[in-house]
C-alpha cells in the first residue's frame, strides 16, 4: 500500500465529489500518471470518478477498503501497474464489458463471490481470474 492511496481508498475520502476527485487525481499525478483527468460523480460509496487517461475513457468505482473497479477504453500496462502499486495488491479479475471496455477489479480478500457473479454471466466477455501474487 502506498501512502498516496490512504486518503481515498483506505479511509473514507469524504462527501464532496470535487474533493474526492481532487484527492484521487493528486495521488495519481504524484505517482507519475500525469496524462489523466477525473471528475467526481458520486458523494458516497461506491464512489465513482469519470474522465480520461491519455485521451481515452477511464472510470473508477470503489468502496473504500473493499474493492476498486477500473473501466477503460483501453489501458496500458503502466496504468494497471501504478494502480496496483498504490493499492498494495494486484487486480484479481479482468473482463470486457458489453460496451467493449476493458475492466479490472481489485478486491481485498477473497474474490470468489465476485468471480462467481462474473464467470456465469454472458454480459461479461472473456472473464479471467488473475493471479494476485
């Protein structure tokens, strides 16, 4: 876990969408992901930010201390690696949604229940349970 994720993933980031987005943006920019913009669209868990990375659509949804979902038009490995470094663990699930967007999910603890939801549902294309070690 990086100190950069403490203020928004490992604790409640607050109830002001602008401040939540600013905390996450600052953390991601500080980690080196400078070609990124996110705006807040919710004020309580699950939090949601929408924007872009390198000009391509990017969305983050999360419930603090539990899980984070990153949905992207396409995401370079660097984005996934930086998010994993910040959170302190790797994504455990990857799939393509019915809009053709790539989705990665970081779930703290056992992701079996979430995997069961995804693997048997035809709206999730090419689901993969990823090694987290």
